[in-house]
């Protein structure tokens, strides 16, 4: 194994191949080394691993003095690690990052029903991973390039939706602007994460995307000719086989209050949603039993029964909306409280859980730290928070909180990257690039992202930790799986999973940075909590 730092301990002067490694914050190119990373960039000393100290050319000295020097050097090395230096690095397996070995499901969660949940959780899986019911045998995983193309469309549609909201507020008499805004959904993004739930009585299993940027839930329904519906993995929902199904009438409160719904000369309420990527769905606004887990059943869940659907939905049956509108799943189930954890890799699982409206189930874990949940009139369905700062490798970047406050920052399960204002992103990128300067860069991914590395030949890489700081002291220490995004597995190119949001655009905290966290949306109490290690913790 090649060591960037070497020392012929007792035969002459020490040497270092890269003087940059002498700096306290420098990183070492780690190839096949297990363990924690110290602040000086060297692997943390552990049994069975000999660690050579950093050194520069020195005068030859006696062996006794040299041994004494080594003793104090290793003592200081251990102090730097135990004082938190190791928390400024993330040691990442390259094969896991590139999803090379994601061929078997590594889920450890139990399931008590065919709907992928235990007593309190609905199982969340990566749509293309081995845990997914939608995975095609031997099909390649959807890597960064394709996901980022979807991401661009979603971010553009987010900005478009905000403009539509602003138009409807600026011209209150413009009912067309208000109606079109409600019927204009976000582009689907990468739609990476799905859950399986049961519609109808008895329940019919449906695997659906869950999306915090959407309000209306819908699935494809019979009768639906192949010319009007896309191909999905599971059989289409058959309303005739459900004893509880009924379409909503035009007199329904949901029909008159939800802007995606309308009536045109019929008794039944219709809906239509056109998404920002060209996808669309149209059908009847309906109600039926929704089975989340064996212990969570909603009797009169309102959803769209799609009879004309097209676009980039893949083989999912539809969408579950987690937005803040009254027609969303959390609002219908419990007044708005829910929690989820997104799995770090395609071969692992997370969860989606719904709380109760009286707050009795919101006894959060001790490691959950809260920040205020904010609202904006020009984006009423989104979950806004107050981002106040960012640190990289333990260094606060000194970004003014006002940089994030207008037009604001929200959390989105359907956007992949985290998007930041120009000044904030430039500061993050500059510090990250400096701390990653020992790794070879690549221009292969720069048509999409501007900070990319060629990791071919590396077993593991040590990247600087990235922390997002929120008002009230809450923080999100981004998991190692959420700092770099692979472009594809064959080239081993990975890029920084952050980008600039563009002029006057929202800051968006994407799903890459949310991985492994228990994120609790306590809407009734107007706060959002972040808890590390969430995919193995009890959400409520």
C-alpha cells in the first residue's frame, strides 16, 4: 500500500511527499484503511495498524530522543482525535458510494404486513434498489446524471409554482391564475423513494412515490385503456372490488376547496394535475380505505382515481402527497404530523411514520433537535425552515443568515441536491475544494456539477464533514452518503452534492442531505426536528 507520508525511522532524516499534508486540516488519500480519521488527516491509531507520523527533513538524532519524540507525537495525535477532530471527516466506502455492491437488500426492519411496515412505520425503499418491489432483475441503478436532469426540471417547476402563487396574490380577481396554480404540480424529480400501501377494502397493494412537495395523492384506476394509462408494475386499482369506494360529489368540501378539483356539468368531482416535467394525471376525486400498516388504517381517505395518466412515473402506481394542504395524507390522517428517514444506500431501507393529532405520539428521541417551521404565502404547501449557517470540516463559513432568508429555505423529499444562494454556495465549494485537494479532480461531471473527483482505484475516501445550522440551535450533520453524488459506477466520478439555486430562487435542502436522519414534521406545533441515526430509531 502506498503511504503519502513515510519515514525511515532509524536510518536517516524523515521525509514527506506532499508538504500540504503537514497542515492540520489536510486530508490523506485513504486506500483500504479502516477506522476514524484524525484532524491531521491521518487514520486514527488502532490495534493492528501502524501509523507513520508526519515529518519534514530533520537532523539525525539519537535513537532514545527519537523514540521519546514518537511517544509525544502519538500522544498528541490521540488527543486531537478524542477532542473531536474525527468528527470533521467522513470516511466513505467508494463501492457503497457508487452503489456497485447494492445487489441484495440489507433491511433489518421487521414487517408485519404486505405493505412494508411494522406497527408504527411504513417501509421506505429506493425505487431502483434490491429492496424495491419495482426493481427489475439485473437492471442498472439510476445514477447521478439522469437524476440530476430530473432535478433541474423540478427546481425550475418550483420557481414556476412560486411565480404562479405570486400572480394569484397580486391579482386577487384572477381566478384563472389561482386555479392554474393548483393544477400545476412540481416536476417529479428523481422520484427515488417509494412506499407500498393498500387502497380499498379489502386492500389492493400499490407502490407509490411519496413527495413532500405535493398535496394530492392519486393512483391509476380501472377502467383505463392502455392508450390513456402508463404501464405500472402492480395491477391497476379496481374500484369495483372495494366495498368502501365512492367518488366525491361536487358538493364535497374537498371538491370546492382544492384547486386541482373541478366540476363540469356532472355530479362527480373531477381533478387534474399537470406536472412541471410534462407528466399529467386526470380522473375522479374519490374516497376509500387506505391501509398504511396493519395498525394504521384511514377509513375515508380522499385521493385521485386517475383514468388518464401519462409521463415520467416509471412503474409506480401513483403519488402520496405529504404537503401542507388539507387534502394531503398527513393533514387527513392526523392534522399534519409525520416523520421519515431516507435510507443511505439503495440496498437499505428507511421509514415513513404518521403521528396523531393530539401530539400524544410525538415523544421525540433525545437526539432530536428542533427548529421553527415557517410558512410563506407564495408557497403555502412547502415546509420552510430558517437556515442560518454552514460549516465545512469544522470551520464555520461565516455566511450571513440573511443570505438564506429571502426568498427562504425549505425541505423537499423530491429534490436530490441541496441548492444554495450564490454567495453561500461559493463559500462552501471553495472550502470543500481546498480540503479535498489531495484527490484527483475530474471535468467529466461538470456539465451538471462543478466540483467533481475521479475516485478510481480508491477503496475509501475521507471527505470533510458538512453541517447545516438552523435557528434554535438545530443542526444537520450531513451523513457521508449525502456529501458526494456518483455520476455513474463505471467511471468512478463523484461530485459535491450541492449546487447554486440561481437568481431569486429558493434554497432547497434535498434528499441527499436528509439521508439517515429522523426528520419530524410537527406541523401542529410549528416545528421540525432533526435526529441522527434515524433509520434505526423509533420515530415517535
